[in-house]
């Protein structure tokens, strides 16, 4: 049986009945956001790919989002050279019209973490860019929710300088310099650890992932200094472990894998995959970008997106996850 969904300005889209799940319980009302016309084409097709089975009680409204950010590759290279990530994007969901905003890396990370580039046009360390105001991490925590960054290769919490394969420019919370933000960063911006021991492994296993979190791979595993195949091989066991965890299996967690920017083109289009157990073969064609992803953190905490992220399309709603 199929259910037909009409979207504004688009043909009828089809979602299979198997991807429609009944949600029990109540959800608090959200502060009003600028209304957005529904312009995305959302399709769903049966997939034979190995994905986590949908439990009878799975939620279609995740309360948590974990974002993994990879580096400097466009869509075609990613789909060709990262077969596991490509299969995840086909088996679960992907945004086929998702764009990074700037070049080089750091402004894109600042958009995700703060809804603005803050006028930054380089990738210098936090000492060169002491940003005022709140990050989305601090905003989420202020609303009584939780937030973390898990940074691979970092040796101390909220580390302000490069070390080994850890690049501070890929860890945006470290740039927010108010005393409150720095205190929160020192507590919740933590080393990634390994798949057998460390902060991410423990939070996944316990079903205690935060409301909003970011995973920052090191310079090899994010494909900045190494091949896309190396990044794919690193990503596969981590995603399998996260998808086997209680947060994901219950539908509380959506996982987003995106890239900070492409290889330097004007279009700056990047592959963005969304994993959630209630989505199967979904493709969203509406234009989305790092501003809309930034707004997701704020909306999870039922508060207004920061800075230029205000009024952006609702990222989760585009995937029928709100």
C-alpha cells in the first residue's frame, strides 16, 4: 500500500507505507518559527540494503541529532569512493541538494556551531578568532538539554591548538570565548576515544547521547589528508555501533553525515546522509545547507535558531522527522 504526499510546486511524491510509524506520547509545543513553504520532493523506495530493522515502537520524531563532519569532497567523488556511506545514504535518506556555504573549512564549521561565519574567511586557530555570544552547544544546554563534541586525536578537553592529527579548526566550539562558553566547552568538548573505550562509546552503549552532538574525526579519518576509502573504512564500524545502540534503535536519534565543503567549486554541493530507523530510501530535493543544519540544534531545544540560521528550512521536517 502506498501513501501519496503532495508538495508545493512539485509532482506527487510517494512514500511506502512501511516507512510510516505511529508515534505514541506527547510532544511539547515549539516556539513559532517563520513559516516555510514545503517545496522538497520526498520519495521513498524499498531498499535491500542492510539497515537496522524498525521496531514496533520506534519514534519518527527524534529528540537527538549526532552530526559527523568529513572534509573537502564533492558529491560524485564521495558516492564513487565511499561505498559504505553511499549505501547508507541510499538505504536510509539523503539530501540531494545540500550545500556547504563558504571556502575554506572554518567558516562552515562556525555556521554549523553558531549560525554565522562571524566574518571569518580563514582557518586560523581560536587565538585569532575569539567569538562572543552563544554557540548552539551552549544554547541547547541553557535550555536544559545536553550537548557535546567528540573530537578524535584531541588530548585534553576543549583543546585550543593543533596536535598530531587533531585540527582545532574542525572543532568549532573552541572558538566561542565567553566565560560561560569556555566553561561548558571545557566540560563537554571531549576526546572521541575508541570504539571499545571512551566518551562516545560509553554514551552510545548507555543510550545517553546528548540532544545535539558533533563528531570530529582526525585529519586522516575525515579524508582531509587521507583517501576517501580510508574515511569510509573508519566511518563504517562507528556508524554500525551507533546504529546498534539503544538511542538509534528506539528512533530517538538521527545521525547526519556531511562534509564541511567540496573540493573548492562555486556550487559547493556535498553529500549529506541522514540515518534514522524509520526512513528507507528517502531522497529530499529541497535546497538545504549548513545554516539549516545549525538551526536543527536550536529547534531540538525548542528555541529560536541563532543569527543567520533564523528562518531557514527545518532540516528534520524535510525528512518527515518532525
